[in-house]
């Protein structure tokens, strides 16, 4: 039996040494890869730094051109400058994407290697546990009656202690590897989000080049000998700008306002909250579209929370939560001098669980679509931004502010594509872009934001 256990010990020892030596070739390969990667990283950083300087120089030239009086030559030069700067930005974005792609590849390889080592360590740990269990099942009497010498017996006990020590060390090794793996996975997630942001920015920059090239082509059709035509072209741009400003911007459950006014509100609130104007306007546009699709309701029964359709006048159930929101809604409307029975709120959307029990309530108010109990949580913050001591959910500026503050809480403040996309999904569903309907909402918002920026805001700012 002694010889059997000695054999077991050497088997375990070999397994143990094999587990911990597996990292050696990985480290050698990692060092070689890291050296090559570092050289490439240094080259990309140097190229990116040079591009950053060149972009700043182009911007300085553009600023100088903007200061000149309007002329055909100036406008062509401005467009050329914008195109050159946008192309440099595309190069810079491409470098950033290359860096992120390399980092993501390294992170993925690291995670794969760690997971492989954890799997091997778990197998070895399971074998150690089995061998330890076999040893512990042999009683002291069996060992003594097995014709062992005292020295053999003591040696056997020492071997068993060594196995237990190896067990402990291996357990801690697996724990450390698990923690390292989770850290690497979190880093990989951040890198992946940064890659998505860079790709979205790159696409936007490419669209900007295409639009500016078209503007330049249109402008170059006017020759210097046609100054009258150039003046007409300028007048046409100004007319288009006026049309954009005066175009009505639809809002849910309240009157539409001119786009110019909406942009003023969004720009002002952006300075207070950091939320990009185009993104904020896209959220409100999406909510307005939803209102057109699902309709609005009036609360008629303050006890049950039921009501009627604002347009159809048909009975509607679960218009507002009777205990959580109705009392607050009555207080809000009374304070604003409104008749609660003729003030529009969202209808309940018929959603049921697996037992066919209804889920949720209606009752969201105004363009921002806050339920009364949530609105009260934001009231002081809204007042702090607008200076209005009695924020009104149906007032556009207050509603814009409420949406922007909430989007800030949801992580949209940095203006990144993934940050805004996730915030849009949460604005709609309360969670991230997990479900198909939340992801669809977020994608529609981001598409609207790009359209508003490129087709409405940029033409106004580029006059």
C-alpha cells in the first residue's frame, strides 16, 4: 500500500508541476507578441499625433476663413478645408480602430488562454481531491498493520501533507485566474464599446465628406463671372435655413413648436447637462411618433385609474396607477391650473404576463413621457436648470430638460454612440438594449439623431 501511495504522490506531483508549468510557453509567446504589438502601437500613436496636429492646423485655417466676408472664393475654400479636415479625421479614426482591433485581439487571446488554464487546473484539482480522498479513507490501523516501518509511515504522512498543500495552492491559483479572467472580460467589453463608437464616428465622418463634396460641386457650378447667381445661391441657403427654423417640431401631447425654438432649448440644455442636441431632439421625436401610433388618454376615474381615449372617447383601463400616481397627478394639474380630466396622458399598452395578468400602467405626461411619481423626483433638478419654480410636464422647455437630465443619469452624457444607444434603450424599456423592441427603439433614435444633425442642425450652423 505504501508503494501505491508513493506512486499516487508522484502522479499528483507531476500533474501539479504540469499545471503550473503550462504558463511558461504562454508567457514566452506573449512577450514576443507584445514586443511586435508595442512597435506597431508606437508607430500608430506617432501617426495619430501627427494627424492631430494637422487637424488642428486645418481648423485654424477654417476659423480664419470664417472671419472673412462672404464670397464665392471664401465659400469654396471653406468647403475644401472642411473636406480636408474630415478626411484627416477619417484617417485618425481608422488608426484608432486599428489600435482597438489589436487590443481586442490580444484581450481575446488572453481570456482564451486563461480559460484554458482554469479548465486544466480544475481537472487537476478534481484528481487531487480524488487522490486525497483515497488516502484519507485508509485508517491509521490499516497503515500500522500494513508491515510499514516507522520511517515509511512518517514519510507517507509527509507526502499526504504535501498533497494537501498542493491542493490549497491549486485552489488559490484557480481563484486568482478566475478574477483575472473577469477583469480581462470587463476590459474587452470596454474595448468593444469603444470600437463600436469609433466605427459609428467613422461612418458619420464619411457621410460628412459626401455631403460637403456635393455642396462644393453645387457651388462650383457658379463661376466668378456669375456673381449674381452666387448671390442667388447664398439667398437660397438662407431661405433653406429659414424653412428649417420655421418647420414645426412635433411634441407628444402638446402643441408643436418651430424647430428653431426646439434647437435653442436643446442647445441651452446641452450646455447644462452635456446631452447632444441632436440626440435629445431625436428622443423627443421618437416619443412623439409613439404618441401618434398608440394615442393618448384622459383620466376620468380617480379611484380606479381608468379613463377614455382622448380622440376615440372609448373606455380605457389602467390609464394611471390609482395610488402611486393619481394623487400626484391631481396635485400637478391643480398647481398648474389645468383640468385633470382634459389633460392628455399616455394610454396603457395592453401587455400581459404568462398568466394573462395585466402588466404596467399608462399615465406618462407630456413630451418627456414621465409618470407623475417620477416627475416629482426630477422637479427640483428641472427648476435648477430652467429657473422655473413650478416645472410643467407639458411645457416644451421643461420637458426637454427632464429628458436631458434623465438621459444624463442613463449614461448618454459622453456623447459616444454606444452610450447614447444604451441610454435610448433604457429610456424606453428601463433596461439596456437586451430585448428586440428596446434595440429597435434605440436604433431608430440614433438614425433620427444622425438625420437631424446632418439635415437640420449642420445646415444652420454652416451658413
